[in-house]
């Protein structure tokens, strides 16, 4: 089995988007949150590489397609929520990066909702991956 090409391509695309995001930091309404988005994109590109490398161990599972989709949704979604928050100046859900900047209430609600949805999916996705990667049988000497 080989690494998953879809995940590797998605990883490098997210890496490119994060780099472009990094170049654009000064033009965002909240540059501090834009920096956070940049770093989040870089980190999640690495997550996708890790999943692609682990793919030979995941591919045989009935959960494989679901995990691929969830990891793509989670990694791009959390990066996008940070970029959107930086562009709009939403800071309710990002108190450390908020820098005292606020957005209209509806924008704060949209960004907060996206973050909470992504987080509520990302954590179970990682837990399911750990479960799928568990040893299938224990050999007792």
C-alpha cells in the first residue's frame, strides 16, 4: 500500500494557501489573527501529511473514506475560520489573538459557529483514527 495521493495534494495546497495567507498578513483587519491563521494552515498541512503517511494502515478500515473526508474538512475548515475571523475582525472565539478588535455580531456568530463545528468534529476524528490504528491482536509470549 502507498500513501494517499489525495491527502498529499491537499496537504501541499493547504501549505501554499497558508504561505499566501502569511504574505497577506498586513492587509487583514486583525493581523494577529491572520498570523494565527497562517500558523494554523502550516500545522494542518503537516496533519494531512501525517494522515497520508498513515494511510496504508487506515485504508483497509471501513472508516477510511470517512476519515479522509473528515480530515480534509477539519484541516481546511479550521484554517478558513481563522482567515475569515482575521478578515472580519471577529475575536469572540479567539480572545488571545483578538487584540481588542471586534466585528459585527452576526460575523462573530458565524466565525464562532464554524470554529465550534470544526472542533466538535476534529476531536472525534482524531480519536477514531487512534481507534482504527490500535493493535488488532495482542500476542502473549
